[in-house]
C-alpha cells in the first residue's frame, strides 16, 4: 500500500478566462493532464491508501455494449411522439 495525495484544484478556464475550481480531488499528474496551470487549493488535500497491486478496471467499466438488432432498452423509442417500443426479454 502506498499513500497518494489528492487535492482540489484552481485553474483558469481558457475559453472564458474565469478562475474555476474542481468539484473533486485529483492527483498532481491528473490535474496537470486536465487543466492549464492548475493550482492546489490549500486545506483540500485528502491522503488515500492505494494498493500497488490493484488492477485498473476503468477501461472495462466504460466499454460500450455489443450491438444487437434491438439496441438498448433506453434507445428503443418509436419515431412517433408518445409511442415507445417495449423491450423483449427472454
């Protein structure tokens, strides 16, 4: 197990020029990849224990579902307003 520092960050939005703050904590490397010139917000650090041998499953979590002829139940809507197709289960 190793200890990793997670911080909330302050950065300038390049599109608007406004100073923004992250809603969640990131490591220094994550913040540097996502935001231009991020600055730590003092007092926001969380120290987490991370298992060195843990397997990263993130790519599998966000993997798209295989295509099928019906599509997902959320996508099964008839073109006519107010009508929905019922998903077949079986």
